[in-house]
C-alpha cells in the first residue's frame, strides 16, 4: 500500500496533473457514451480543422476573418457538390457493373484454379478447389446483392443523409466563424491550474490539424494520380479502384496491402499475364513508393514519428473502439497518448521538487 500511496502522491499531487487527468477522462467518457449521437459534430470538427488552414492563410494575407471563412466555406461546398454529382454516381455505376461481371470473373478464376490439381496433386485436390469456389461464389453473390440493394428508401437512411447534408455544413460554418468565441466559452469553465493540460493541448492541436490537412491532401493526390494512371492504361472500373487506392492511405501499411489485391485482380481478369498487366503493376508500385517515400514525409513533416508497431496497435485499438473515425485518427490519437505520457513524468518530478524545496524556502 505504501508503494501505491507514494506512486499516487508522486503523480497526482500536482493540481495541474489532476486537471490533465480529469480532462482526458472526461473527453474519453463523452466520446464513448455520446459518440454515436455526436458523429455529425465530430465529423464537422474534423472538416473545420481541415478548412481552418485555408482560413488562416487568407488571414495572413490581410483578409478579415469573416470574409475568409465565407470564401473558404463556399469553395468547400462547391467541392462537396462536385463529388456528390460527378464522382459518386460514376462510382455507383462501376460498382454495379463490377457486381454483374463477378460471375464471369469467378468462372475465369475457377478455370485457372482447376489446373492446380493437375500441376500440384500432392498439395491440392479438385474437391478442395470446388468447395473453395462454391463458398467464394456464395459470399460474392451475397455481397453483390447487398451493395446493389443499398438505397435511400428507408426512412432512417433519408433522415441520416439529411442530417449530414444540412446540419453538418451549418456546424462547419459556425465552427469556423465563431472559433474564438467557442474556445473562449470552454476556457471560462476550465480551472486555473491548467498549464500542463494547455501545453499538451497545444501540442495535440498542432499534430491533429497537421494530420487532418495532410491526410486530406494525400487522399486527394493519390486518388487523382491513380485515376489518371488507370485511365491512361484503360483499366476497367478506374474511378472505383482509384478511390479505393486513395482511401487506403487512411490505414498505414495495411491499407496499401489490402487494396493491391482488387487492383491486380481486375487488371489480370482484363489483360491476363500480358505486357499491359506488367506495366500497370509497375506504375501502381511506383505510385505506392512515391506516396510512402516522398508524399508522406512532405505532408507530415510535423507529425511525431511513431514506431510501425505503435501505429498498428493504435489502428487496432482505436478502430475497434470508434470504427472508421478511430482508424482515421489512430496516428494523432497515438500522439495524444505520447504527449500525455511525456508530460506526466515531468510534472511528477516537478511536484516532488516543489515539495522538497518548500521547507528550505
């Protein structure tokens, strides 16, 4: 008990440490208990983080805050409408076409697999190939029917879309317009002893804003370059595959590995083991190499370096807790934990030092 008492006194005797601990616990509790209801708010905060960089850029050039917010917000609406009108219908058509072509692709794949028992009879049998293909065919048909049947016919779906299309733009605009007012309101209810919490928050704010903006540009650039490359080669479902490649950068290491499978399969079904398949594969690998070795260091130069094991663990943990948003914010959330752990021992040592110096003073 004495060991626990000494540990608690060393780490929690400082009021600033208590403020930090309570703040972290409060934020985690709010997200866990109200996360589902606050999804539009959290998503709007993410987008506001993204747009804040453009607003600050205009402010540095002499624009008034309100004028900068209005211009950036209007450009954001134009971008969203362009995606909704120009990209999503094309992606939906390509998904539908892909679902219709899946039986033919499965038959072609089965023909290739049936040759394996003749070449490697000691490793695989024809019965095993048939069983695997039947299971795969059933799964693919089920997934295809699910994708095609997704629509806005249900009342819940309509309400959800309306919430995101109407409520989120309003939230984004007011988060940008009244940023200082909202932050000032929160500061009124914070305790005075919050220097350490404030230091951690400033570090987290810098990391988070840099990550959100950098990840947006990474998705956009990888998506555009992949689409241009796939279109130049004449690859089927170019927009759908390019979108998947762009979104795959959300999950470091794992995303690129997973999305490579459909890209290579579609290319193989279209061209076979030809020269065009090899050139496309080489071009795709070059895109991935440039993304990892040039684009990521350029966009995320200010993000704290994390070990790959820490990133993968963060993806698994936060993704399991908060789903997509947990995966998206796995790296900045990991930096939050790192910032707190870095500040915590220093605060404890400072508290001990202060206690030791008091009698002598």
